[in-house]
C-alpha cells in the first residue's frame, strides 16, 4: 500500500490556488473544496476563533504527536488533532474516540500541552 501524506487545510488551499493559476479554472468540486479550505485555514475556522492554520505549525505538531506511543499507530488521528488543535480534554477525547485510542486524563492533558506549545 502506498504511503499516505497528511496535509492541513492551508496546504489544500494553496494547492488549489496554484491549480487556478496554472489552468485558469477548477472544477465545481474543487471550488467547493477551496472555499471550505479557505474558511478552515482562517482564524474563524477554529472553535476559539483566533488560531489560523499554518503549514509549518501543522507539520511540527503532527511530528510531535507522532512521537506519542499511543498515537503513533494512528497517523490519521495525529493529523486530525494537528489540524483541529483541540484545547480541552473533551475535544481531544472526541478525536481519539474515532479510532478507540484509550488514554487517561493525564495522557490527554499531555497532548493538550503539546498542542499549546506549537499553536499558542
């Protein structure tokens, strides 16, 4: 199976804008994806309303999360956490529940500390 690459919304936005420059137009579906990526990459796309998506921050946070023993088996969860940057225990639990990653509260708080170090 091919290696999967995970990217943030800002990267998706930038790639679609590059496609418009190269081709002059994009499909309807790509236009909808671009609009969504623009919104999610902006500060208003984050629940706190003040965290913008930055590809360098995303990459650093993703790498840091992949160092976690329980998360390294689930790169898709690391990607989602890096993109959403949840800042509460409940929000992190929602993300890790999708793959049934078992973490106690102290482990989740460690994840939040890592997020805060990278995004704030």
